[in-house]
C-alpha cells in the first residue's frame, strides 16, 4: 500500500505594497497569522501598505506582514489581487 503524503499548498505570489487583500475565511488557530487576519476588514478589501500601517499601530512586527499575508493566501484565508 502506498502511503499518502500531504502536500503543502502551492506558493502564492509575493504580495507587494499595492496588492489588495480580501478576507475569505476565518482562522480558528491562534498566533501572529490570526492576529493579522483580525485586522483585515470582513467587507471590502485593504492593501498591504494600509494593513502594515494598521499593524504598526497595534505594535505588530511589520516586517512579517508581507510574509504572513502570503501564507494566509496560500492556505485560503485571504485572496490577493
């Protein structure tokens, strides 16, 4: 019998400052990704630059924002445009 290997989702495109983020799905885990996901509006969209500014106001590590947004997109929590 073959053992099934779980595959990591395909990498999403790297978000830039002008990339638009749209909320798609809530996350039930905790941690920095969840805290960042809470800053994304449920209706409408937000740019990476605006999200970074919002995160800075909440004393979030702003250097991680693009990396975490890419990860959230890879797992289907947000959509990037």
